[in-house]
């Protein structure tokens, strides 16, 4: 019995200590007239609303398998978002790396 409890405790600790699998980030694509297919492949649908070109994307609501949030961006907003993501990645890469993994 004591051995079973120790084994259960060890299993729980190992499960808590393991790292979850990394989630693939959405592919970021710079938008221009020559790469419409790339933008669509990145998950955006190009919509014409009142003469304005919008790039719309449907993302699952966290904790749901059936609800979606739809986000539409203009070309300028999409370019700004891509620029902010790139700047954030550059800032993150510039941070000192630690060997402890914590």
C-alpha cells in the first residue's frame, strides 16, 4: 500500500513537472498585392466591405470547440500587427538566455 502511494505521488510530480507541447503560432505574412495566396494560407479570408479590403480571420474561443471570434483588419492594421509581432520577437531574442530553464 505504501509503495502504491509513493508511486502515485511520483507519477503526479512527473506529470506536473513535464512541459506541455509548444503550440504553433499563427504564421505571420507581410501583405502586398503579390502574396494574396500566402495571406490566405496564413488563415485570412479577404473580404470586400463597402469598397474596403479587409483581412478576416476566425479563431476558436478559448475553452470551446464550436464558438469562433471573427477579427477583420484593414491592410494597414494587418501590416502594423505583423510589425508589432516582429518587434516583440526581436525584443524576446535580445533577452539574456538562462541555462536553468526556469
